[in-house]
């Protein structure tokens, strides 16, 4: 199988250093234009066409980062740095990547069709010199993309007869690439080749977490036509996809870090009908076959999606891969509709990065940051405003003080993130290639971050610690205001001393109701948390007028945030992790998975337009035939009650512990971390322990 052969080839690291900007600088040096966008386009054109194409012996779909490895002298490296400083790139916080391109249009029109659109738009804007110039810069990059495909075709032809290469495969690659340079794709294989080459260009530009989006939708017409005409079968389609997805992992093999490329399957179509199709299953099985982090698969689950689809998702999760993350389509669409997007665009959403909801190809790249509500709770006890704790006479009064602090914190957060994302000279930070794949940059003749996109940018305020905060508030209400077994001042002293000398009080606090057990006494605070934070961030807009989303997502930040915090009123000790994302505090959800998911589904997650992360860990036996049906129905009920997302680890505690102690035995053990999966033995010890601490559900 070509997949295994390709994996073997990718074990050989290229010589030199990964330096794509070396080629970009060649274009900057030779550009004859004084216009920043044209100069930038000339740099991009050189980046796409100067490196010699590289084709693996087992390639079916070509496009690699290997050509970007070069050996440079110190003088050459300094020259690259000097030129790149003149033409700065936007980074993540300035809307530089984490984007889902409009692959639907380019698959339908091809490169020549997009160029035709540009030519028409130049005529429409002929009285607007700035628009015409920017359109010219976009055209330069698209023509360079076409040239890159021609170069790959030529390379494939030159390799014919070379030892280890298959002649028929090379001829097919050459035909596909040369055809795509001149026409729209006519087959599934051509469509996949075009999409991958564009993605590979984004990677060469230095963009991270560029989503492949709804690949089972925009490539479905080509897939369906090929299936009907007997050109391919599902096995061949799965092989093509797996061969492509594996190369997402080039960064892992060659640059020592993973890319997070979100791929979305399932959900409804733009008319609102369940869109699961044969290609959806092929994508699912291809990610299973790759069995490596990188292809970050998300499955949109509709109420009427086939049980077979959800069951196939669970089978893949049950391999230990942790993919796909399961997304509640109805909740996500309701959350996005609240922002005011057109209905058809809402239905066509996908995810970027980990789990972040995104309107495909119609808004600038994603930006987010971390907002920690627990800090403002602790500020009541340890803040500089010297609140007289024992004068607080009720839980309502305590909550009013907390809400005031959260409001001030949200205001500061919005001001700081707007300042961080501000670019004083946007005309020198344009993105002509990326703008080609966003509606309606071509029609408007504008850069994606300068009014070209249909919708403005958004910012995701990533919240975490909903379990920790809820547990703290429930403990305060129970212990201080209901049972009156301690005062707020006593809790202050106890947490200031990390409960040393206050062990009895810590036991009382730990015995208070805990989130994740279907207890309204504590769960009401999770409901409050979600609504209150959403209401606060509804008051703010990004620099171009977009929304502030909220998210319940932390990746591994719950560990590092907890490490910098003292003890908390729920009985948590200093420097211990906070609860992860939207999940309960691990080990405190003790009444079984049904109670856990009943709790987690109580907040109104239509208020979280970004999305949520709910981590669960099941025994591998839960995925066996005969038991998997119960898990499927559990997820159906959870989604029907309003749960937004769930992702599952299925590796036993015994295996995880053994892998921690004997990493050499588990070089390929993949686990779900949070919004992404990773090789378990490569994770830091604290992250491994956090995964290990998750409550393992033995039965449904």
C-alpha cells in the first residue's frame, strides 16, 4: 500500500534548514514595483515557483514542504532576515492564519476561472487604482500557482524511468497537474490535487492551522461523478485521501511540531438537509488509516444523520485515535445564527484549529485569547480593594461583587486584545494569495483584512474552569450561607495557607456538591457562568466591527493556569490544574457518565459561538460490538439536551500508565489531548497526568 511506503519515506529528514523565506526574498529582490502588495505578490510567486518540486516515490497527490529546506551561509540567513523585516507578515493575533478557504469556488471554477473573475473585477473597478493594483497582486499569485502545477508536471515526467518510481503513477500526476494549470478539475483526483497544492502553498507561506474545511461537500460532485462512471471506488478514494492527509504530518517529521489541520465532515447542506454521503465515510476511514496527529477531524452530527455514520465515527474513536470530535450541528448553527450571519452561510460552517466554528471562506482568519474567570473570583479574597468579606450577607451579594469584577475584566480583555490585533500599516501587511480564497475579496478588490471579506473578523474569548468556578461557588453557598459552618474570612485564610492547618475545612469544602453529577445546586452556576460571560462579551466588537465569541476551550492551558494559582474555595490545592474547558473537574464526576453529561448539557451553549470542548474517557470495552450502540444513544440524548461537543479517549488507564513509564514501547500511541490529538509519549509529563486523571467511564 502506498500509505505505508510513504510513511517509510517520510522517516528520512531533508538536509539543511527549513527556510521558505529564502525563496520569497528572491522575489522581493527582483520585483520592479514600489507597491507593497505587488512586491509581496512577487515574493509569493518566487516562493511558489523557485523551489525545485519534490515528489515522493509513493506520492499519489503531490505537494511537499521538502523543497523549502536549504543550506544557507550566515550572510544569506542575515539577508533573508533583513528583507523579511521590510515586508512583515501578520501573525495569529493579527489575523494571519487559522482560516478555512473557499475551496468550493476554486474546485468549481479552477485557477483560470478565478483569474477570469479578477479580470472582470479589474474592469469593474477601473476608476479605483488601489483596487486594480490589489487585484493585479492577486492575479500574480494565482498565475504562480498555475506555474507551480506545471513545474510539478514537468518534474513527474523527468522522474519517469527513475529507480523506485512507478511510471503509470508519474504519468497520472503529470496529467493532473498540467490539466489543473489550465482548467477546472474534472475528476475527484484532480480536485483533491488542486486543494492540496493550494494548502501546501499556504504552509509554504508560513500559515498554521489552515483548515481543509468541508471536504466531503465541495469535492462530492466530482466524487459522485467518478463513482457513477466507474472511474474510482471508495477504496481508491480512501487511499487518495490518506496519502494526502499523511503529508499534513510533514511538519511533525521534519520540523518537530504538529500542524492542526481541521477537516469537517457531515452536517447539513446549504439547504438544511443532512449531507452525510459516501465521501464522508471515505474521509473518516482515511484519517483512521493515517493514525497520526495532524488531520484534526470534526464530525457535524445532525438529529437525522444515519446511525451508521455516528457508529463509524465511534469505531474510529475506539481505535484510540481520539478523532473525530463530535459536534452538535443544531447547537452550533443556533450559536452562529445569533451573530447575524446569513442562514445558508451558517449551514456551511466548518471548524478551524481545534474546534473553533468558522464561516467557510467568508471572514478573516480566526483570532482568540484566554480569559480566566477564576482569577476574578480569587480577587474577591485576595484583591487590593480590601473587601470586607464577612460583611457580605448573602450569596446574591457575593455574586454581584463577582459579576462586577468579571465585567471590569472583560472590558480590559477586549481593550487589550483589540490593541494586540491592531496593525497600523495594513497596506504593508496584505495577503494577496489568501484573499483569492475569501468571498468577496475579488469582487471588492480588497484585501481580506481591509474590507474584502463578506463578514468582519471575530475574536474568540476562550474560557475555562467552568467546573472549578461552579464548584467554588457551590461550596461558598453551601458552607458559608446555607450551613454556616465557615465564614468567608476563614476560607480566605485557608486558601492563603493552601489549607495547611485547615484540613477539616478543606474536607467540608470538598464535600459540597460538585459539577458533573446532575445536581442543580452546583449546575446552576455553570448555567450562570455561560450566560454571564456571553452577555459581557456581547458588549464588545473587534476593530472592524465583528463579534466577540465565547468558547469553552483550554487546550492544555488549564494546567499552566492552575500552576500559577493558589488554592481555591472548592478544596483544590495550589498549583493543581483547573477544570479543563467545558468538562467537570476530573475525578469529581462520580455518579457515572449519564449524570456527567446531564450536567454538562444544562448551560445554554447556543451562547458559545466559538464552540466547546468536553473531554470524556471510556474503557476500550465500551466500543465493542453490542456495547457501542449504548454509547451512540448516550451521545444522541446528550445532543438532544443541548450538549455542544464531545470528544473521547478510549485508551485504558493501564496502557497510559505503562506508556508513561515505558515510552519506547508506545511510539505511535495517539490520544486526544483537548482540541487536538497527539502522540502520548511526546507530551509533557503534566499533560500526560492530566489525561490520566480524567474519570474513566466503564459503562453506559
